[in-house]
């Protein structure tokens, strides 16, 4: 009997330890929306937004296709995460809670970048970027507390 209780206690303790040692996974919340609108002239605009939130990090991409001379495709992205690599005037990499790294070339001729001087590796930031129909990109990076 004592041996049975001892084995039962050992099994119970190992189960408790296995649950206690397990890494808690942060749930991801994902959504996708699409909006279509028809203008008076019969032309149509489509906007698609995809969002993924893991913990306090976010990755939101919005794509708009609009008709006409000033239309075309515009892609906007907002990434909230931690800077893992940063070469001022060169590149910046931001990692979100799902482990995905978002790298942007700050030296590209078609990129206009504004990076807050307080941004360094390890800083939690909000990175907003917009790319137009001609592949011109504007990029703004600020610490999250300033968002």
C-alpha cells in the first residue's frame, strides 16, 4: 500500500511539474475585413484590412485599390513590436509577438523615413508605412509611448 501511494504521489507531482514548466502561449487574434464601394460614376474601390495581434504587438496591413488618375493601389502597414536591428539611415527590423520580423530599407531612394532619435535596439515602437502606386514609401517610427 505504501508503495502504491508513493507511486501515485510521484505521478501526481510529475504531472503538476509538467504543467508548471510549460511555456504559456500568448493567443493570437486575427481578423480580415474587406469593403467595396461603388462611386457615382460606376467605378469601384476595394479596401482590405488584415490584422494580427499577439500580446501587445500588432501587425495591420490595409490595401486600397481605387480607380482613376489619382487612384491605384495603396498599401499601409502598422507594426507595433520591438526593434531587433537598427542601422540609422540603413535598415530597421521590428519583431512582433509571433516571432515575425519586419525589415525596412531606410536607404531606398523611394523611401522617406522619419525615425524618432530615441529609437534603439530593444525599444518597443510603432512603425507606420504607406506605399503608393509608384512604389514610393513613407515610413514613421516612434516609441510606443508616443503613439
